């Protein structure tokens, strides 16, 4: 069991890291866009309800 895990580990993190970086980049873009939209429409009540939930 231990040998299999250690043999597989070097391959997997690279893939998952790339996916995480991709996901984070997209989330950042979306977050930036949503934040800009909320700022433009300036609805603080909606903002606070989003933060609470």
C-alpha cells in the first residue's frame, strides 16, 4: 500500500496544482467582475446579505 501511494504522489500534485491555479485564476476574474458590477450598481444591502450567507 505505501509503495503505491509514494509512487503515485509525484504525478498527481502537478495536475491538481495546475487545476487549482486555473480554477483560482478564473475565480479571481469572476470575483473581480462581480465586485465591479456590484460597485457600479452600488447596492450595499445585497452585498452584506451575500457576505453573511
